[in-house]
């Protein structure tokens, strides 16, 4: 199948290229695997994780090797699925909306493709940062594959480039795996591709450790993240959305910290998140009394000690407590106000908090998190997605999420580490907003920092 792709002009010349895809195939485990039904945890199967998330990696050519990245990755994938065999199964929904994976060994979807474009051309056209204008061609949506239930849990596409570089893209069912788990799976995949006979960290299922029976469930905390839903502003929902990437170097983070008291201790996550929350609120221009939320996606593995989780646990182990404030306060008060709310929200997460979330899911029908007025931030800078190395081609030029937002909800940003063409390192943040709000957001941002934007 040949497909013409036209990229929007982002430099003095436009760029177009063709992608040729072969028919999708199923990659099955290289050896027989157990046939069993394995329930997911109560963190895994909440409504807010029932979607697919795309990730993409771009690799430079290595002209000294004759290895084919398609064959290297396909072989390693079949071997990895022996250890991660639940990922080769299919999800089923049981009573009380409980999800379980039927370990059928049917396999994961894989697409082999070629594109008549060089990585340098993509780089010159600023097409190596989200939102990728060609994403639908580099990670093809196989018909019927986007459902959560009864479909393959992973979709891969490897696209060879004419320069002998390649693009590795995947889409995963979030109920099965979080960012830390995906990083672990990709590390195993790379180890097998590079000749190891088994993953250095054996994967562990153990989902029962984050599961509780309804009769024993005790909700011990107030979980505002799962408040009863209210309607999203209908006017804003109808406006066309635009997405852009912004690049924050150390210099930009320092400029943001210049808005804070010098003796106020803070992390780069706290400083950047408070700044983006405030700028985004100003850009959306809500009623001053509107309740606004900044939801921190907090990896909770280190919080659990009774019992602790194995290093090989690859399920979802995060909670999403919200910082909440009126729009007026976010817009009018010093940045310290938003930052302290975020710090308090982060510090509220304990082992008991995590256990309380599992109890809530078991007793309240696995609800969706609040969408109205919400901005979710997931920090991927500590999960080694930029270290996904299949051997001769080295580390990716870009490795991380493929776009802002998640299915049905654009208000999600991911922090992804990146090194630009000048060799400067920093954090890429993709943001999706209504068109007029994006214009105001850029103006607000540039009043403080001069960030790269697309």
C-alpha cells in the first residue's frame, strides 16, 4: 500500500514523501506460553486508563551495519513475548467491570514499512517533535485495533528510511502497562535484540498486590480526582484544537524560578508545572470562579512497602491526586501559590493513599477521573525512553509520547527529555488547546521565557 504524506511547511521548503506499508501481521511468542486468565489490578482497570497510548522513536542510520531493523525488532519481540506473555493475549471484561487478560498467545500487531525520506529531511522540517504531522502513516491505525477489549494489546510499526535510519512506533493498551512498565518492557526488548538470552530484570505479574475485594475495601482518603463529573464548557469543546511543542532548557527553568522567592525550594517539575498551569488558565480565560485542576501523575512504586512490589512489576502503579484552585487565584496570585498547591498534592501520596484508591475502584465501579477544568501532567523524564537502543543505531534522536492529550481528552501533557539540533538539552512539552487559547498561551509564555515552538 502506497500513501502520499504531505507535511506542513515549517521551514523555507515544504516536505512530502511516500510510505509503503505491508499488510499487518501478528507476532506471537517464540515459544509456547501458559494459557490462563489473569485479572488486572484495581489500579489497572479504572475507566481513565481504558485507552491506547502512542509512543515513537526516530533513529539515525549506521552505514557500517547490514542489519535490518525490521528483522532485528521482530525477532526480539517474539522472544520478549515469551517473558511478557500476557501482552500477547486479549482483554476480557468480567463482572463489576473487572478486566482480565486471557493469555491466548495470539500475538501483537506488527507493520513493516518503508518511507522515501531521510531523517535529516524530517529534522530540517521540524518533524521530530510532537505533534507529528505524519503520525497516522508512521503508526497506522489497523481497522478494529483501537478497542480495549478483545483486540491486540500492542501495535508496532517499523518504518525504514531512505537514509537507512528508521522509525520505531508503538501503541499500547494503558490498562496493561504504565510508563515505568513500558520502559522495562522496552529495555528487555533491546537486551534481546542485542544478544542477551533473557531480560536482566525478569517481568513479574503480581497484580493481586494492588487488588482488594469489595467486602474488604476501605476508602480512607478523600479522592477529589474522582469527584462526580460536571459538564465541560460546551463552547470551548466545540473550538478547533491545535497542538504545539515547547522546549524548556535550564535557562527557561531558571527564568521561571525567577518568579519565585529565592529561598523557596522546588523541583523542575514543580516550577514548570505551576508555570504551565497558570499560563494555561490565563489562556483559557475561564470564569474567575471556575474550579481549575492540575493533576499530577505520580509513580507510586517507592511508596509501597507492605508488601513492596518487585522491580519487574510492569502494571500501573500511579495515582492522580489533583491540586485544585479557583481560576481567579491562579491568575492573580503570585506563582508561589500554584507551586505550593502542587507540592502539597505530591506530599499527600502515601502507601495508605494508594491502597485507598484501589478500594475506591473496587467499590465505586472503577470511575473516570474529573475532566472539567483539568490539566494532567505526566513526567516521563525518569523512565529511560530516550535510552531505547537496538544496537548498531544507538539511542533515538527523539523517544517519547507521540502527541499531547489522550483519547477523548486533550488536556494532558507529557514531559519528554530532548536534545535539539544545537546540542542543547531540555524538556519538550506538547500542549493542545483551542486555537485562540493557544495564541494567548504563547503570548503569556513568551512574557517570561523564549521557548522553541512549532
